[in-house]
């Protein structure tokens, strides 16, 4: 357990605890099913929140995104001052979003559930679809949460069937990072490429510049990375992994984008990171990468060179970016008292000062409009303009494709396709054809019977 260095009241202490590995033995490639009836998820009766008193404890399942343990300790002190009657505990429920969700899935069959669970963009929908999350439309106002202060596009990411199912917390967009010294050595302008075509013209110059990098461009792999980032490349070519609930995973535009990226590798312009492309970039192994906004603080802390960042490159069909990251949801099986206590903590997290503090110290985007305009964030943007790139890039945001974020296993299937092409040199038609079959089958089995038109 991690405790604060300053004395705190007995009640209201925000503790950090490690959780057991229940459910973490599940295969990483297998996601929770959306099969109805598994956990008894049912329509929730209306609650008269005016007659509910918040519980005195809140358990939060998280993976401490952006290495935010120190931020959580600061939240410990702040929350204790204003909410002495509620004790909040952060529990390490996994090393990443997938592990949290697998643990949550296992817990749904019993009573050992959190009051708040951090769910990523590819996990929350299946739980909402099965009635395993509490709708927040009435709960948030009952706790005094100023819902209208959330960034509208980020809040809307968790809406389905006229309900709000989660709220944004650690939210990001992928951004283009580049090594300014390598750019200068290659005679390039101090900015990111406007288009993929322009980047294609720059890569041979970087390759010939003698920078000592392993490759001019570093590629990421794994869930929450390759498939998320490369939606930009597909969209820029006029394609998509799906159109609403029609799966288009092996469409000509997807295959074209896949072949195009593979050509970067075969020409020696790009290499796939064996670990994390953002960390490798910070270590000087690549001249450029696309990585999460949430990686910015770590990159700046580790890099021995000047870092630049920019919007993602565009394509013939336009310049687009996906949002990503995770938000907090409330399990439906918690009592009204527990749900109201959880929402009380959400109110605290959504206060502009706290939202700004989290963003300042992790690099994630401020999820409230007030935090963006606050004095602390304006100081951050003035001192380190790189932090504002992701916020400005919200103008280019496009809703992620259902095939990736709403179909169970969709992220894993598309990541596997990218990795087959990037790492094994598999023909794009073969790799993406397999992904199309898997995702279509998952949609027909797990989503179509439950989804509302």
C-alpha cells in the first residue's frame, strides 16, 4: 500500500493497493463475451437519489495510466480535505486496460466488484450492452457532477441508447513525435508532415542523414496501439474498418493502407519496436513515431534531444485522428449508496483544478473545457506547447470504427492483421480476410442479437 507522506485524517484517505491476479490468467487475446445472461445484467429500476446517503468507501480499479501513482497520492490529500466521510482506495487491477477488463469480467459472476472501474474505448460497450454498468444520466447530477463541463466529444464516446455509461478520465489522441536534431540533419522543416505523401518524401532524407537511428520511423504493435493509430491511415485513404454495423475490414482501401505501410518497412524506412515505440523514440532509436498523448511526459523526461510533435498526417480523403484512452464506469450490481459514493469521487475528479493537475502530470488531455481554459493549463501550454497539440487536434477527431471498439475481439483481430503484415510480410488480402471473418462472426454472435438500431 502506498501512503501519503503528510498526515491525513483516518477517514478520507485515498490508498493505493495491489489486487490479486484473479482473472488475469485469461488469455490476452480473448475478450469478455457479450452473451446475455452470463452475469444477470438487467434493466435497472429508477432510483430516487434524494433519499440515498453515499457509502463511506469507494474502491477504484485502475492500472495507474500514465504512471499516475504520484498523482493519485496528491488526489489522496485533496479528496480527504473535502470528503472526510468517504475513504477511497485505488486498486491495481492490471498492468493495462485489457487486464483490468478481464479481471472485471471474472468478478461479475460474484460480489467482489469495484465501485469504479477504468474501461478503455474497446471494452465499455460490451458491458453496457449487457446491463452490467449503471446508467449515469441521473446518478451524475445527483452527486453534483457538472456534466456540461466535460469536453462534448469525449463525453459522447460513452453514450449508447440515449444513456451515458462512463465518463472520460485518461483520454488521448495519437500524435506525431519527431526528433528535431534528426530533422535538422536531414534538412527538413521544423514541423510534422502535413500528409503521408510528404512524409514518404522525407523518409529517404532521414535515412541518408547519418543520424544513428535504427530507422527513420518506429512502428508500434499490440492491442491499443497498431489498430488504434492506423485508423488514421485507413481513413485518410477513404476507407474504414466498418460502416456503422457493416464490417469492411478487408475493403480495398484497408488493403491499400496495409500495403502502403508495409512498403515503409521493405524500403528500410520503418521498423517495428520490440517493446514500446514511444520509449524507444525517447531513447533515440527512431527519428519519429506516432504515439499516445499520454506518452508525452515520459518522452520529455527521457529524451536527451529536443522533441517536436504535430497532428497526424492526412491522406487524399482528409486529415483525421481517433481519440483513445479510458473512462470510469460504475458497475450496475453496486448498491445505490455505493454508486452515489462513486459518483461523488467522479465529481472530485471532474473539478477543473484536479483535471488540470492530472493532465499536467501525465500528458493526457484535459477532459473538461474549464480545465483547458484554466490558468494552470494555460501556463503549461505557454511553457511546453507540445501539451496543447492533442487539444488542438480535437478539431480533426473522427469517431472510431465499430469493428474495432464495439465488436468483442475486434481490436485484437485487427492488431493481428497489422502484425502479420508488418512483422511476417503476410499478404494483406490474407491477413485482413481472416480479420474480416473473425470480426463478422463475433458481431453476428455477440452484438447483433443485443444491439438496438
